[in-house]
C-alpha cells in the first residue's frame, strides 16, 4: 500500500505515519520543517523495517509547493492508494479582532493545500479507478465556537470540499473520508495538563484512519467524528 501524508513530521500526521508504517505500507511524507521531517523518517524506519519511508520537505500552503510535492510523487510512478490531507494550522481569534490576513493564512494551509495536492494526484487515481482520500477536518467544521474565527471558517470549507469530492468521485470508485477530531494532545494543546487523560491521543485518530482503509471496496466510512469521552473542551 502506498500512502501519502501531509503535515507528517509531528502530532496527528506523525501518528498516522506510524500507524501505516506498522502495517508495512510505503510512505510518502511531507512537512515544512526539513529537520523535523527527516528525524521522523529515521524514527519510523528504525521501528518498522518492513516499511519504506520517503519524504520531501514542502510548504504546501502555496499552490506551487503543493503541486511540486505532488509532482515529486508522480515522478516515482507509484499508484497512490491512500492520500491523507493532514497539513493544517490553528491560530485563535475572532472575526472582529483577529490579525489582518489570518483568514487567508488559514485558508491557504487548511483548505488550499488539500485542494491543490488532491487535484494534482487525482487524474492518476481516476485512471486506476481506485484510491482513498482522507481530509483532516475538525470538530470546528461542525460547530462554531468561541475564539475559533478564521480557523473554524477554513475547517467548515474543508468539510464542504470533502462532501463535494465524495459525490464527484463515487463514479470512479474512489473513497473520500472526512475526519473530525475533537481535542487531541498535540502541539496545539502543549500547555494542557493531560495527566487525567482528559483529551485524546494522536494514536486514537491514527487507529481510526488505518481501520477505515481495511474495508471492502464496496464500503466506505464517509465521516469519522471522534471526541474525548468527557466531551469537548
């Protein structure tokens, strides 16, 4: 299985990469920070000798960066079985007082990165009539919340992208799954004391995504909504 994961050097993306590496998948990873990315590659390879891990540093919040990363994959002449659009960024704020330009930044990172990379890789997937695309949405895609601002707007847009993509790709047997995690113990919650295990682990999200790829060709998990047991914070 060939798996492409964006934003794969840490947090949920790294956990997803580890989950697929444990399954013996061939991984194709990207992240902005080259050092962090290649440290992740080394870690994954040491723990999973039956998995091959390829990586390319890329800023896919730009169209050029997303298309160049997509071309890097296409140049390898491998069929993309799973594409996980995980790259994203959170910055708090409200529409009326957030910094100028924040909406554009959130849209570039949280929506357009997925849009441009998916469009680059889709023709080959359509030709094969096979593949599974995961878009990392958020609980913020489903419900507006205080201080969500442009982040929530961008995640609502990613949900819309996922729904449209799912409808368009049914005829080509390509699956589309939108993932809606609640609070997960990643860098965004770095100051949170999780000794009481109040919020989820990144491995929880990874386990659900890996499991969703194991269904028969005629079955698809359209949406994965996963929250902390005690509810959202």
